[in-house]
C-alpha cells in the first residue's frame, strides 16, 4: 500500500506528459513554437524535401479544402486553412458547376474517382492522406512529385523552359512546366482530362482548365499551396484557393497499391447490380 | 497490488493515447459509407483479417443472447497508418476476442468503421478511422 502514492505519481507524470505533448503539438500548429527556417540547397534554391541526412514527406493535416466550406460532409482541419482563403460561396461557379458540386456533396462525395484508385490531378494530388514527396533533380531540369495515394503515381514538372505542346491529349495530370519565383515554385499546367475531381469536395472542371500552382515553403514544417483556377468552361472568372500542408519528419513514402483490396466503391454505392444506370451521375 | 494498479493505469493511458491520436484522413469519404451518429460496439471472435490497402478489413463473429451468430465486417485505416499507431500485422489473430468501437454503415448492413479495437488483454489501439471525432471540429 505504501507504494501506491509512488505509482500514482508515476501515472500522473505520464498523464501530464501526454497533456504537455498535446499542448506543445497544438502550440506548434498554431505558431506558438517557432519552426526551423526554410531549408535551402547550397545554390540558394529552396529545398522542398528533407534537409540532408533527414527524412520527411508532406501530408495534409487531416482533411483540407481548396475553398472553405464548413458545411462539407467532411470538415477540414482548421490548421490547414490559408489566411483569408476563398469561401465556397465566393467561388465564381457557372450554374451547372455549382449544381454539380452540390450534387457531389449531397451524395457524400461517394462518386469520387480517387476512391476507385484513379489518378487525381491538380490540388487533389496533395489531399491524399499518405503524403507526397518532391524530388528535385536540377541536372535533368525536372521536379517529380511522387504520390502514393490513389494509384501510386508520379507527376513530372519540366523546369527546362519548354512551352506546353500544342494539341495535347487530355490526361489526369496534364502537362506541367515550372519555374522558381524567388522562394516559390510556380507550376503552370494545361491538358487535363475530366476523369478526376480536382479536390475531394467535388469542385468541377473542364478540359479548358489552366491551373497555376504556387508552392511556398514558409518554414521547415509548412508548405503553402495556392492554386489559381482558370477554367472558362466551369467558372465565370479565375479564382484562387489553397491550403497548408504539414511536414511529417522521419517518415517516407511506402508501397501503397490501392487496387489490392479496394472495397470502398461497393461500400459507398452498393454492388454493381444495385447501381442505378438512370442516375445523372453513374458512379 | 501496485503492479495491478499500474497495469490498469497504463491500459487507461493507452486508451487515452488511442483516442488522442492525430486526425486521420482516408482515401474515401467517411460519410459516404458510414454514419458517425450511429455508434456501435461489437464484441466477438476474429475470423478473418485482410491486412491490405487501401483499408484493412477484419471480420468478427458475434453471438447474441440466444446463441445466434452474426458476421460483422470492420474497416480500419491503411496498414501504414495502423503501424503508426502501434499495430503489427499480427497484432490481431484469428480466434482473438476483440471489442470494436466504431460507426455503423449507412446502408444498414453488418459493416462498421472501427475507431478503436480492444483486445482480450485490454489493450486498446486506435484504428486510424477517418471518422475519428478529432477530425470533426
């Protein structure tokens, strides 16, 4: 019995440690503790990967949204919000695009191609829970974005100054050319197909989509992602949305084969025989 | 006595850690398949474990008071996410008695999204559920 107070003190200390860890993590996310500065390569280029000798990848801090929608069926983590990000109401949808977005939300996002293990271009590439890695190879003037979520793919950003080809065949990731503007990597992409949602909320686009993404590593732990959407097929004006990705130190990409045992489509819409082919959107 | 007290306290601590785990994202919309307003507790014997992407699924036979057996299918996060929460692929074995806390499927079938799984020895592990309450501010 005399040992009980000592044991109790130990447990209390453990609980205090957990509480302290929670508070310090929250403090770091809210900017309470200063993060290390943005890493750079010896030539001054921003390093979008781990500092030499370290590991890490970029992950969304929970669910993130391109435009803020507190009524979404899957609410975003507040730590991912850009200051003054655009709200869903302010997105200049054409009527059909707004209706389609609403329909996708009303269906709890169950028709999303990403959940069928399809590649996801644009912002959706960064909303996979399993993280992305930027592989910058200046010798080849290319930056690759490795993405294990969805169908475990990569995307190429040409940094050699080439223009977009004419008469592109529409594709999931389109054709991306990039350049550095001071501390930001700016990527210009055209040539998208419409077989993916550009975010998990169901924000529509057409083959006219021209996306300009800006990646800014504001400190070691934070990557500001901004996407300028220019799509006269779906919107009445250009608009910009984005979110903040979190550095996950000590972690690396891993083998992730979504097709291995993907039961989500059946779970969300039922077996093939039960799917209505009369619906406007056939999952 | 002290050992038992410590064990109980550490189990409680583990449960706290499981609940406290960071918010989880998933490759599909939680709300499309499960209903967070319909919590469920499933206690039974593990009959099958599919330790695969994009989600780990396991199956539990549950016997009711009248002896009838029902087979439940339970979804967890991806193997990679579970490993980050202390799971190994053989943490749960066929024949184990487990208690699953989670949310029911929207379609009323015997499926659930697991939030925590407690093994017979009282060890509670987070299931990397996309429906974790911490994802819903």
